[in-house]
């Protein structure tokens, strides 16, 4: 009886050690594979009449989430943006067969072409403590972002190419450019370029 009990513990220990080893290999592969950045798109230049609007972060958030919904063909919103003191991208990513909530915090910056560079400041991935680059890789590989948002894990940034966003106005499409993104003063200034 004592010999059979020792064998059960031995089998249980070997099974547990094997499971831990497999999980470590999967996590290591996930963290260190695919370190390439998504190609940052070349901003498009649009000509036409320019209408400048000033809006609050909550209104920009609603507009951005509507644009994300349109870019993902009206499917259930799989990623969304929250704008308050900073810009947050929230989504669920699949890691080891489990859906894990992910929240990435960014500090926004408007570039010379009127697009937005998001510099990562914080990351929350479920209960896991993952490095920033690994969290950005998870978001990049989730395929839940529209084409006009690209992720550069090695730079710890995301890029919102507003020039690629099409806003239907009649039979034409208008386009966006950011002029100012001042969350401290609750002020976002955008140009709408109407052809």
C-alpha cells in the first residue's frame, strides 16, 4: 500500500512539473517571438475645405469608438478607446486559450502630419505582470484593431493614422487631422478636410 501511494505522488509530481514546464515554454515563446513592429503608414495628404472643430475628450472618445466600430465592419466592439487624463486602449486578447482583459495607457502626441502618436505609460493584462513590449505584442497580434491604428512594441508606441480615416459626407469622404490634443485642459482640436 505504501509503495502504491509513493507511485501516485511521483506521477502527480511529474505531471505537475510537466504542466509548469509547458506553460513556461508557451509564455516564453509568446514574450520573445514576433518582435517586429507594424509598419507605420505613410500619411495621406488630402486637399479641400478645412473646418476646425474644438471638442472635449469624451466626444473624441465617442467618435473614435464609432470609427473603430465602422472599421471592424460593425461587429461587436472588440477594442475600444477611453479618453480622460490619458488615452486607454482596452480589449481582450487570447493567451493560452483564455480571454484576458488588457488595458494600455498612453500619453498622446500630435505629429507634424496631424496624426496621433500614443506613448505607452502603463499596462494591465488581467492579473499578469507583463512587460510593456509583451503587452503591445499581444495587442498587435490580436487583429482587433482597425488598419489606421498600428502598434510598435519595440518603441512602446501606437500610431493613429487619422489621414486614413474616411468620414462619409454625402457622396464624398472627408478626412481628419489633429491640431491639438491637450487632455490637461480638456481640449482637442481637429481639422475636418472636406473635398
